């Protein structure tokens, strides 16, 4: 289940999300795909359908 979705930020927030936890990315943008290639990327994934971004 999802707690919220913010399409302007391209994120979805899991139901059990706590402030500071990573958020989910429903669709990788071109910029997200490019960021994945960098060592300092804040994006990580468990599987092709579970992609997360670290919160600042």
C-alpha cells in the first residue's frame, strides 16, 4: 500500500514510510538513469520494480 504519491517529484511513499526513509520511484526518468551510472548516486534498486531514492 502507498501512503502518498507526488507526481511532481516522481516519487511514491510506502505506507510504512518514516521521515528520513528512502522513497520509491515509480518510473526512472532519463536523468535518473544517468544518475544511476555515477558513484555518488542516491538511487538504488532491489529489483526492476522496486527503485528507491535516498532523501536529503
